[in-house]
C-alpha cells in the first residue's frame, strides 16, 4: 500500500492495517522527516520518529538507570543478535516489565502524534515478517477518531447486509 495525503490520511492507513490484520512496516515521510511503525497482525509493536527519544535515554533521565548501566546494555545489544534494549534490561533485572511496557507504548503514542502533524504526508506499507519480542503492543483503534470508527462500522454492516451476512455493530463513544 503506497499513498499520499491526496486520498488517504494516517488514520485511514492505520484503520486498513488494523482491519486487515497486516504484518509489516508502515514507512511515514514528510519532506526530510521519516519514521516507521511496525505491525504484527494489525497491532502496533514499535514506532520511530526522528523526534521520539530512545527508551534507554528516557530511563537514564528518570534515574531508573545510570549512564554506565545503559552503555553496558548497548554493548550487549551490539555484540549479539538484535534484541531490543528493553528486553536486555529486563534480563539484567534493572527494570520491570511494566516500566518497559509503559515506555514502549508512550514511544508509539509520541511517534503517531508526530506523524499526524506532518504535512504533506506520504506513506508506504511494506509486508515483512515482523515478530513480537514480547506482549507489548497497542491497537490501531486507539489512534482513530470515534467518528471514523463508527462510519466504518456502519459501512461494514451495510456491506454485510448486501451480501446476505448481517453483522451486529456497536458504536464507539
């Protein structure tokens, strides 16, 4: 799926990826800005924008880790197979899963907030074998305005009725 803001916006792309349960990377671009959202079965696993801070840096700022502890983990990350910093931190016992989960989810939210302010917006979805490292993810529906979800539900219900398979829908408020 490749599109620009002339016909689709970020919410449209998120909705399609979520409804279709897609797995891969959505590359988002505007001028010199480029970012990515990684999906597994329609759920957002990771997001990177040029303006989002790395989780390790945030943990140091919040005094959860020292600079030396973060550097040790980054060295481990470079010497082995790619493993997210959060996973390596969990193995050291320096950070708990709820802290990592909160940080990753906040990173996703900040990146999507960045992307929604970019104009013009171009994006390209690349199907890839993206595998989750853990259970951390966010549903795309968190980012789609309720009116768009509700109109989509009405459309899907109408389409299902046309083909003879009625669907029960519930509006989002």
